[in-house]
C-alpha cells in the first residue's frame, strides 16, 4: 500500500511507494531508462492490455473494452494511489501519514498513436475536455477525496513513459500545499479589496495586452507576469467559477478551442517542445474551512501549460525560486505571431 | 537589467531576464543544447577567462587572478542578478516587481577538472565549505540582500552547464516563498510545543535509526521521512544554530566529512548520479518580522542533497506534490551498506 507522508516543517505531502515498486538497485545502473512496451497497450483492438475501462466515448453499438471508442478512461496499471481500502490517518512520533487511498486514471485521448491533442479536430479535443469534466464530477462523489488533479505529461523529460497520446487524473485524500497557498492568496486579496484577484488579473492583462497570446469568447490565454518557465501559459476563464467540473457545454467547446490553438502555437513556434499542463481547480468542499467561506467569489479555476525547454535546477525545486531567461512579454509576442 | 517579479496569487518570486539573454528563436531549434566551451574557463592558468576573483585560497606568494589557488570564487559571467544599482520596488497595477539586484558567484572547487568534490581529500572539501561560510558572511554585510542561496548542480539534467567542479552562490533581495514556509512551520511548532522541530526530528530519527545513513560528532545524514526524491538526503547539525555562516571551524571539518561520505555513497551506490545540493539557512535579519522573534530557538540551518534519478513531472512542479518510488527506509538501508 502506498503512503502519503507530510513533511513536518514545510507541510507538503508526498506519496511514498512503500510497496518497493522500485528497488534501490534499479537505480544503480542506467538512470531511468524506460522503453516503450513492444505492444502499445493504449491501441484500439488491444483493450485487454489495460484494466477494464471506467468511461469511454464510443460509437453506437460498440461494446465496452472492445474497439470503437474515441476517448477511453482506464485505471492506471501502476497507480500511485489505490482505490481500495479505508482512509487511515496516523501519527508516527512527530510525523503524519495517511494510507495511500486515491484514484489514478489514464485518459486515452484518441485511438491514433500519431495524432497529438492539438492535431485533433476541435470536437476531438472537446471530447477529451468533456471526459475530464465527467470523471472529475464522478470522483468528487467519493467523500474520501479532497482534491482532483488533471494533468498531461507530453514527452519523456516531462514525465511521460508512453508515447500514445494520454493524460492523467489523480484523486487524492489531501489538498496539496501549493493549492492551499493559492487559495489563501486569493482569499486574502478578496478580504482586503473585496475583489476577485483572477478577475483583476484578467482585466489588467487585457488592458495591457503585451502578454496576451490568444482569446475567444470564454477564455484568455496569456503568459503570466511572473512566469517561472519560458513560454509558460495560463488559460483563464472569463466567467467566475471556482470548480472546473462545473463548466457548461459552451465552455467545453471554447476551452477545446483555446487549448488546441495554444498547444499548436507551441508546437509550430518551438519545434514540438515537451510540455505539461495542469488544471488548477478548487478542492472538494467537505470539512468546513475558513478559506471556503467566500470561495465562490474569491477563487477561479485555470489551466497552466508549462513547456519543458530548460532544465529545472536544484535550487529552483528547493526554494520555489525560478529563473526565467525569456521575458513573458517576448514569449507572448512570439507566440501571437505563430500562425495556426 | 533583470527583474524580480512576484506572482500575485501564490506569492512566489521569479527572476525574469528582461535583457533578452535568450530570444524566443533560441528555443525553436534544438532544445537547450549546451556544449562545453573549447577552453575550460575554470582551469588553472586560464584565470583571465573569468571576471576578476572575489576570494581565493592560494599558495603563499601566488598572485590574485593567476595560478596557485585551491578554491577560487569569481562573479558569474552570466549572472541572474546584478550587483550594481539601487533596489527599486515598484508596482505595476496589481503586480509587484523589484530591480534584479543581487550577487551571483561561482565557487571553483578545485583546479582539477576531473576531481569531483567527494574525491577531494577531506581538507579540500573543508576549504570549499569554509569558502561558502566566508562568502556568505561577506555578502550579508550588504543590506540590500535578504537571502543567500548556496547550491551545487552536478550534471546537465541537474542544471550544470560546465563540467569543471563548481558550486554557486546567489544573494537576493527577497526571501523565497518556500523558505518562508519552512520558517513559519518551525515557528508554529515552537509556539505550540515550546520545542525546536529540528531537534525533535533528529531525536526521533536517531531513536528510530531506519533512515540514518551516516553520522559524526556534529552532523547526522538521513533520508527525510517525507522525501520527495529517491535517495534524497538531509544533513542536519546537532547544534542548534539558524545561520549556516556561524558554524565554527570544527563544524566546517565535520560538515566536510559528512558531505564527502554522503556524496561518495551516492556515487558508488548509484553509479555517479546527477544531483543538486542546497544549504537552507535563515534569512538576513533586518526589517523586524514576526517569525524572527524566536528564530534563534526555532529554526536550524541544514543541507539538502537531491539526486536526479527520476524526471520531475509537471504536476509535481505545479502542486508541490511529489511521488517518490523508493521508500526512504529502503534508500537509507541501501546507502548505509555502500562502503566508502
């Protein structure tokens, strides 16, 4: 059983695989040498190579765990958290740990190995977004879960181990420290100014315009003022809404549009860089906490896209203090001009 | 002039190079392709290739900026912050930025390209540690600086761009958010329990013993309970002291010993992995802040060593939530048994 452990000083949680999924000697030879399996487990017609599907968008008449799907969600075969079991919180002297209860799902974005997300037609991207929404809505019914992370790793340096286009969902029994920090920041701004910080950011970005990359009726894509990485992008909804899973069907389509355009600009402008994206959404709302009293007004979900063009240095991980060699104004100017 | 910018929601600072040191088109071809310069600028006899030295440990009679040194500190030729200028804090709508004032120094650890830190004799490692101490003490006299980071990147994936053994020092006009989080955590524990959290951690680790890797009279090296990375190490002093630069000469020698042993265990056990280390020390103590009232009692400097054996996934950077595939108990057991 994996275990969630909390750092007693910094307060952050980590998942520790206590099942010895990787033994020390695995690291003593070549470092993290992954190779693609001989048969692609995400291919259409090879559905038996994954655990049974949780959800799929399928052609009428096609059967679960057979061919005929457009998007398919399956449990991760090597999950970082386990769905079975009860949530046990325990102390160990001054340390705290929680049983590694959670869900770890894979969203197979297309049956086509060679079609990346941004290359799909708009409806294809919208199906992936709608799948995120449906799975998040469903996972939030499990009261053991506090936070759902939807993310994508594209490329090996970005953490992907399989080449077939896919993204991932992790449901976890704690809220990550960095999420709490954002929630607290948004709450403090709201208490101080009685205004929503995300709305103020959007207003200032649109007025300034130097960091805007693309916009449509529902979303604005811009390079954040304090970007940690070259060509970092933030996709911010115009509508005030803390929870990603409450977007409506028109927002699903428009989010698909802004994601497709943004990712295609990165691909064309920067020679198909490796990247990650991550949906920042509000936590589940069970035990009453201070920062949930005004969350409907003060917090807004958003999507962060971070190309992996530079190495992350040790002091950046250790201090959270990043050095970005490309001003976001230059990055946005460059990306605005990339035709898609 | 580089610029420090603060994220308005998360509160973290980033350094943005506004001098266009890297243009967008630099990223559109090969991604971060560095090659070593044809002549090693850190070699003995090539001192004219670096800016004039700030400090050096030299043979008697040898002249500055010539051969005859053991450790040499020079300004970084491509600094992320600039030493010249005054500290200007400014708002830009809801954003805050500060002029990129700071210092960025390189500690050349040895004249020998092929001798890594852990391969040096004990006195050589001690000279490097003593150099860190002397430079930090000196930089703290500049009242523009709030925090000094001492760190080392070994290997290209860890952020190093030159192969000659070196470490780096950055003096910055703000305290990194992650440092503040640790300070706050330590303060809260102290206020709640009237005990030092680092002292309690050390007591529990020594009693438990499963995560201990090595110890001497002044330091304990262990795999932290909530390790983010496989084989992550923490070197903790036994003596309560918030500031690294106040270690005494016996601690310099004993720190050199524990660093040499720990790094050699990583090297032999894990086939010379890439790694980073970072000294966590207390901030400079000018403007009075709440968390400085009891800092002498509640905070303790320490050194973090993080081997880079796995890729850092995007959601880990975005949420601060790491997945560690090797339990620290197993990592420590493995490293204890590596003979050095």
